[in-house]
């Protein structure tokens, strides 16, 4: 009950952690886009064939 947020809370999110988070999010978005486009690309190749 008596604990308050420390003024150095921003230091918990170090630049390294921020970069790792961005890397995970970007990689997740990359795979989401790839998995989303793969059926479309395969379908277009199948149509072209």
C-alpha cells in the first residue's frame, strides 16, 4: 500500500529492451504479412500457370 512509483521508472525500459521489443514486434509483423501474402502469391502463381 505504501509503495509509490519510483521517479526512475523510465530507466526500467532501457534502449536495449526497447530495441528488442521493436525487433520482436517488427518480426511478428513481418511474419504476419508473409503468412498473409503467401496464399495470395500462391493463388496468383496458380492462376498464371
